[in-house]
C-alpha cells in the first residue's frame, strides 16, 4: 500500500469516528428541552460553555452536586446533567426544563 492510500484511509477513519461522537472533551454535546430550548454544551475541565438556541456560548462553573454534575454562573443559569439527561433553568424562569441529549442538533 502506498503512503497516499494509508493517508486517505486514515483520514476517512478519522472523519467517521468524529461523526459517531457525542460528548466528551473537545466535542460539543447537544440537548433538546421539553419547552423547545436547544443547548450546545462544550465541557472543558470544571467548566461548561453553554450556547442557548444558537446564541454565543456563556461559561459556567461546576458546583458541588449530590448526583450528576451541576454548572452555574452569576447570571442565574443552572445546568444539571446526569447521564443523557439534563435540567436547564435560568433566573427568569419559575421551573426548570427537562432536556435530553441528542446526537446532532435539529
């Protein structure tokens, strides 16, 4: 096999593995919520960068949780993740939304 064929085969394998990924370091995780909110989340260390409905991502810091992982910021945003589900809330809402992880945004 020539170097060119190895390069092309390796590139194809890399592209296919990227398409199969959801979540994880350096890969965006998408959530759709029960009231129509769409979240794009990038988890980086003890932080989450959260984009709401296509808007610019806002940083949130991990805080202690009895179960799952909670991220909050000083604007009153709160994201509580556990497995493939999440609860999303902002200071402007009276109750959180239930969200489910999706493979790609719709």
